[in-house]
C-alpha cells in the first residue's frame, strides 16, 4: 500500500497498532462469513493496517481489503 501524507506529501510508513491486551486492531462488517460460521451469524472480520507520516506523526488506519490494495 503506497499512501502519502495529505499534510506533508511524503510516503507514510507501515506501523503496528495494538490494543492494551496486545491484540491487533480489526473491524467487523455487516457481511456474514463464508461457510458454517456465516450460517451461525458470525460476521466478516477485517484486519486494520496503520500508516504513519514520519514527518508530522499523522496516523491513518485502513481496513485490509486484500486484493483492493
């Protein structure tokens, strides 16, 4: 993923964002998962990718949509 800072116009670097219990961040969509878990009502979970500007410190998060990068 090649993103540029909207303020500084420099390449943003990958960083890891974690919760206090050390779990990676994720989002849950309204879409049901495939297979048996989806039939049981489990929703799709997407990992969150974080990028930080090395100049100003701006952090942006993006849902990892896989092939749409």
